[in-house]
């Protein structure tokens, strides 16, 4: 370097850093944190706050509201997953007895049963082969 240059850096403020950290933790944790854990975390935050600069009660209400929204979203997603699985199984019954050809054309046969897996619906053919129901599969 040609000379000593000092760069001006603004100071870092730490006011209410524990509040922000707690809120981020509750939001980032998502479904892994339950209501009781959140309340314990909130109580610990209240006990450890600076008595000369206590947190505003509206911040607690905002944290509770945010947690409630996250919890409701997780429950809604869970119910939606259950609904989709039920719908897939109901539709799966309709392909039993039909002829199925895999997307690559290498596997075909008559569907004798179906199974719902984490990868989706799997048709079990009368030949014992399995075809994952995906785009490109032909059902006749």
C-alpha cells in the first residue's frame, strides 16, 4: 500500500440485540419450536433484560403474534399435506385394472395395486414391476 489510509467505520449498536436474536431464532426455527419452548425463551429474555432499558411490551406482543402466525402456517401446511395424500389415494383407486406404460416406455402392464410413498404414487403391475406415477406415464 502507498501510505497508511484509515477507513472510517460507523459504530455498531447493540441496543435490543437480544430481542432481535430471539425473534430471529423463533422465526428461523419454524416447526421445531413449540409454544412452551417459545414461552420459556420469552421468560428468559424478560429475566435477562437490562432493567435500565426494558423492552417495550408491544415488542412482546409482536413476537407472540409472529409466533402464532408461524405456528398456524405449520399446522395449515400439515393439514394440506394430509389432504393431498388422501386425494392421491382416492384417485389411485381409479387406475387399478387399467394398463399403464412408464414414461420411458420400458415398463408396462395392468395395475394390480397402488402405493403412496414419499416420492408419490407408485403403481404395482400384475408383472410385479413398479411404475412411479409422474409426467409422461400413459394410462389406458
